[in-house]
């Protein structure tokens, strides 16, 4: 039977609930347990895929093509053996949509449809389904205790705890211990209040994780335990760490994994955290620094590029070099000369994924600079499409564009592919309707790399699987002229022969890919493409 750990947050948001939950998952996995994780988001949007990165940060894409909350990215980075899927993230909107569809179908036979039991039942069944086949499922509830939106989720968790029983379910609550400078004291009152809030809806936490900037003495811990009915050994301190990847060890040192295993009756070996120790060692022994210019549209909110940021950090660990990201606003780059100077002072250039025309001129200026000045360039998704357009315009002299920016482009080198021949030679037609989110090429797909390409060398294999999230593709009509001028196709999709990657022959490191390599980078091994990109930047510095 699957055991469940529910994770809630109190006092304030942004305490790093996802990272905390994932760190506990990592320690439990290091004891040989099969662990999965799920995020329940209380907002009404049905699909995180259509939410603005400005407000919500990156959209993380799973292997099976679900567009999810960025916390799932942390789950995959911390877990080695479990991949996330569409069952691992759902919103209030999705839950209501399911219940409303049932109501319309007449499934409730005209009965009154209510938050309790109908909404809570739907939540419970999704939670149970997400844990199937695992020893432990860690379920994170978005938002903060006391939010109106999260109440149905809290109630579902309360009911699940009763149904599953003491030996099969636990609740971990994350709080903040603020430091009051004038009193030189850590304050426990907000923690007490947030536990009271939980108690008022019938939930008693089993574990408290206290986020703090300072050490917590034994007296304070005793006080927290006493006022929250949580055993002292279950009051765990999570002080600001040098790196998030240190947190699994922090938990291990406070025996949090023992507490969980005892409660659930798991007789498993000690946690082997050597992988995590190596990550920290790599991070701390870094010598020198590489500055990567990240030219994008959402630069005010680095969370919008979370997985790319992490993948660069991982590549730094792998190469024992500190990687600093210098964000450059693509739109401002078009007009502000000082930003061009900043770009020039960086060691490498990266243009990440994006949607819409705004900022594309600036991004192409950055790409042109990298191409002409032998700076390592990594283009991701839109970053590939723009690399192709820039090359077609400035090297081939075509007035090339993407039909995303100009529906009537005279040279549509990037466009919606509505027809292709499948492996049997049959014509397939993809509909180009305007239902946002419906027409994307999404999730993991196989690609074949071209023999002798730089990319095949970088991966050390010709068959790769990478994740996609885009509507537009390169137009194969232009392959011949691009290749003749030095921009080579380095990979095609296995099924439809779509261009998956390009590279420039006489450039030390210019690679652009239609897929999103950042989603599969792990702190332990990095990702071959990012590792190679950073290595090139070091070698050319
Ligand atoms: N806007 C482009 C497309 O839809 C690129 C998408 C992306 O970069 N993720 O194809």
C-alpha cells in the first residue's frame, strides 16, 4: 500500500515548499524506496500551460506532454528514478471541470453537487491515483494555510488522513521563524498561529519544517514542539543553505527520514547520499567563472527560465566552474547600445524559448553577434527558430520570417507544419485551429542525429529523446540552401522528419535545438548539451 506525506505551507509564501518536499523525497529515495510526488494547485486556471510566465514562472513539460507547474521540475531534478507525468499536477480548475462535466452528463442524477463531498472526492481520487505503484507519494498543496482557495484541498487531505490511517499518512508543515533584529530573537509566534490555523480545520501536523536565516537553539525547538503538539524530534530546522542541493543532507542529519520510515514501518538501509555530496563538492570547488548572456523577454522574473537556469548551474558543477547568468532584456537590446556592450562582455550567449514577436529583433542581434564573433551560442526552441531566420536573412540574403510573426511571410522559413508524410508515406494533416494549448507539439519525442554532426558527438549517440513545446517548425524547403551556406541540420525527428537541431560548421560552438534540453538536466550528471556549451565557453575564454 502506498504511504502518503502531505506537505502544506504556512506564514508566508515563497518558503520553498516544492524544494523542501523534493529534498525529503530525495533522502527517502536514497534509502531505496520508490517515491513519487504530486502538486495540487488551488488556482482556477485549468491548465498551467496557458498561464503567463511573468506571473507564474516557467511552464514545466513532462515526458508525456503535460504542461505543469515549475515545482515538477524540482521533483524531477531531486528524484533519480521517478519521472513526473500528467497525474502529478492538477488545479482546482481541472477538478471543477471534471465534476462539472459529470454533472452535465447527469452522473449525479440531479442530486445537489457540492464542494463536500463531490469536489473533495475528486481530489481524493486524483491523489490516490497519483500514488499508485509507489512506496511513498509526497503530495504538495500549493498556497498557504488560510487561503480560501486551498480549503477544499485541506479538507480532502483531512479526510484522506482519516481514511488511510495513522500508519499510512503523515503531514509535513513548512513555516517561517522570522528574526527580529532589535530583539536579536527568532520568533515562534507565526509558526504557532499557522499550526492553530491548521488545527482549526482538523489537521494536526506530524512534522514541522522551520525555515530560518539563523541557527535555532534547543529552547526554541522545545517551545515550538510544546505549542504545536509536534514531538521535538519532528521539529526540523531548515536554515538558508548555500545551495538547494544541500537540503537532502540537512534533513538526513536531523533524522527526518528515520522518523518517516519508523512511522510507515519501512525497514530499509541507511540513506546513501554520496551523489548529493558530490554535487555540493562540485559546486564548492568551482574555479573561475563563466558569464552566460541570457537574452529573453521575461528577464525580470528569473523563475520564467527556472529549468534553463538550473541546467546552466548543473553544467557549471559538471565543469567545476561557477556559471553566472547575465539577463539581458531582448527588447531593450534593440535600442540601448550599453546593453550590446554588456552582451559583448559575456563569455557565451543563450536564447531560450519564447512566444510572440516582441523582442525577436534583439534576440537576433545577439545571435548575429555570437555567430560572427565565435562566441558559443545555444539556442533553445524559439532560440533555434531565430537562429535560422537570422542566418537566412544575413547570410542567404532572404527576407525570411516565421509565420508566427508574419502570417504572410514571403519566405516562411519557420511555419506551422500542417501536413507531413508519416513513416508509411501517408499524408497526415495536423489541424491548425486556434484553441490555445491544443495544437502544440508536446512532450518527449525521439530524434535521430546526423552522423558526424557536432551534436551527435556531444551526445555520444545518434538516438536521443527530448521534450518539446512549440507549434512552429522549420520549413524543410530551405534545408538545401542553408546547408550549402554552412548551417547544417544536425538532427531530424524520428517520425516526421522535422528539423530538430542546426549547427554552424565553421564556428567553434553554435548549436540550436527545437526541443527543450533543460527539462532533463539533473544536478548529478548535468545535460550533455549544457555541459558541452559551458565547456566551450571555458575553452574559448
Ligand atoms: N513560439 C515558438 C513556437 O511556438 C517557439 C516556442 C518555444 O520556444 N517554446 O514554435
